[in-house]
C-alpha cells in the first residue's frame, strides 16, 4: 500500500522515530503494544460501546479497541493530521473494518466535531505533551463522555529526565566532548519546527498535574499510576540512533550534526559517542503516567470546579 506522507506528525510516526532501523522499530512496537494493552484495560471497553481515540496517530490504540467493541460498537479515529487519518482509513479498509470506524480531524483541546455525552470511552496516548491547553483538553474529554463513561490515557513525564546535566547526552557520558555537544544542542534548537517554545507543552507538567486537570474537569473517580525506571541502555544501532528524531518537532541527530558542526567536529563527536551507543554504555531514565477516570452520573459539568 503506497501513500505520500507529508506532514511532520505522519513523517515522524511512520518513518523518523525509528530512523529506518528495523530492529529498533520492532523493539519500539513491542513496547508500545504493552502501553496499548494497559490503556485499553484501564478503559474497561465493553461490547457495543463507542470509543473515541484522541490523537489516534498510526492507530495503535484505536485498532486495538476494535475487537473489544465488537460488531455492534464503533471506534472513532481523531487526529490533527489528515495524513495519519488517511493512513488509518486505508489500513481499516484493507482489513475490512471500515464500517465500524469513523475518521475525524480534530485537536485534543477542541473536540467541537463531537457532541456532548456522545461517546462511552475516550483514550489517548502521548498526545497531551504536544498540547498547551491541557485543561481545555480534559474539559472536552469530560464533555463528550456519556454519564458512566471512562477516560484512559498515557503520557511520558519528560521533565523527569530532561534537561540533562551538561555531561550527559541521551544518557551517555559526553564530558570529554562537552563543548561539541553544546553546539549540537544549539543545532537542535535552531532546527526545532516552530520555535523553542514548542517544547514548552512537552515539559510543563508532571503526573500530579494530570490528576489536577482531571479533577478540575469534573471527574470524581480518578486513578493514577506512575512508572519510573533508571536502567542501563541496551546496545543499539548507530545508524538507527543518528537517523531517528526524538519527537515530531525535532530534527534527527544527523540533521543536527550537519547544521551545528564542522566535519572535524562531527568526526570527533561520532568517534566518542558511537562506541557508547553500540555497546550500551549509557543510562536510560524515564517516567510514565497512566491515568484513568470515570464520569459519574452526578458529576459536575467541566469548568465548574475550582
């Protein structure tokens, strides 16, 4: 199935996040399958229900929900990227599932295409990190849910690991080339899509902020689970590492090197970092949050709480 991928969200999800490295892609998909299963388990999706997957992306959560809603249910794929919606629609058609799917372009903080109390479940994964108006997003999640409806989401808590100390670069010790790494970081800043402020929504919240947003929106039964890990990095392909981008707003490392360094500096950077990456001589730090909540029959409308 051939298609033209145009926008930054589709390019990253379908190509740039794994740098064309098949092994890195397999590892990533295995990890994401576990996230999908947790999100759907917390959502308690039942046969015949309507699930709205906000920021559906490549369809990870939405396609996982289809067997759970069954023949009488429906899954709505919602995203700001028309390219990703087209991609998911093509996949659904190929699998013969299109009659149980809807594809709607909308942003997480403006779900105007969906009526009040119109869906049973809202799911979302790694979407709020790109949304500045997070409270408005939660308010809309609450609004579109029927009484008794559930929300289930997953978000990485990026400020647990970033910004890193000056001697670290993605968990690898770069103290001997600190001055070169500073130039690379500046290169990332110059190439960031939009402006440096685009990183604000990715870093301006923690797990307890998610809890506060949910309560203020009107949810009166809220559950939060945080997972934190600090562990040795696994050996990885240098090509996959250098050709991948950490998020849709950022360049690949190769692009940042080209923009920021002279050929001699790039060679010194590579000579130091490549063995660390390929031998797994670094540390991975990550914090992840799962939140799920129920809209009770007597819940207050979103925005009434202070």
